């Protein structure tokens, strides 16, 4: 039985998916909120830098869509279920952050999982295309978790742990994400697991996040992907 395991966020943590996410969002806006397209396109969708700023500032994807893109609550509810189908047919290329493959190689002795609000089928395909799927034992995405139990609710994490370990959980779990909602998720997961496991929240700052401004602070901040190796090894 492993005493440690690593759970990852996906977007902005393992892969730089901003260009693809912007493209997908534009196609979804065409369908559910055409009033926000063309010359009326939201400011934060006009460049990758602006997208990163808004994405890291928002509490979650619903907050991003409503308070940064300008969708109504009804439009946001319509947009959520459309993400997977728009993503699967979108051909924009996505790449691992430089150094992530080396991190996975150096930490390959540990089991890895992914808890994301992205589409799990797309995530598996991307991992396989990049040749890094082997360390991952489970991927829990948007479609596997009820809408009311998306991150930072711990349900996805508990489901991922169940898929990886059955009725057990490692003594130490690392959750690596690029958003303060990921820190909240790690704290909620720690509470849900009780004394069975300790969850270490690690912020991936290499994608443009600014954890020092977050209300919810992580246990560690990784300025580069390779810094993740040293952080994890402190507990092994």
C-alpha cells in the first residue's frame, strides 16, 4: 500500500490549455450568448494574458463565466454541459508545461490521479498523446461529478481516491493546482478524509497564478514544475 500519492488539477497545472480553452469558450458563446461575441467579446477573452488574469482571479468556472465573461446565471447553466462536446471537437493543440514530463518521471514511484473540471475523456487522450499516461491511475472530470459537487467540494477527490485505492487512502496526499479554489478543495478533502490522510496543498505558480494574493493560502508554492519534485520529496 502506498503511503503517499499525488492528485493533480489539469488546466494550468499539467498543461497550458489557455489557447484551447479560449477557443472553446468562444464557440460556446456563439451558441448560448451570441450577444457577447464579435465586437462585444468580453475583455478577458481578447488575449491569453487577460484570460489567465481572469481565470486565476475567479473563484470557480461559474464565477468566471458570470462575473468576468458577463453571462447570466441561466446562460452559465446552459454553457456547463456543452463544454465536453465543444472540447472534443476542438482541434487547438495543447501542450504539457515544460518540465512536467520530467516531474512525472522523477515521481513515477508514486500513484497519480487527476481531479479536474475538464472532460476526463479529453484528459486521458492528451496524457496518452504526450506519452505520460502511465503514472495516472484515475481521472475524475466534470462529467463524473454532479454540478452541485464540483470543486472545491471534495466529492471529486473522494471519488478519485476510491478509484485509485478502493476503500483505503494514503497517509499523505498532495493536491497540485493553480487556483485558490484548488487550495479550498485540498482543505475540504483533508477534512472529509479526517485522520486517514493528510492533504498537502501545493500551488502551481508557473502558469501565471499569484498565490500571495489568495485568501486561501497553500502549504507550498512551486515557481517551476521541477520545484514540485523537491516539495514532494520533503514528505517522502
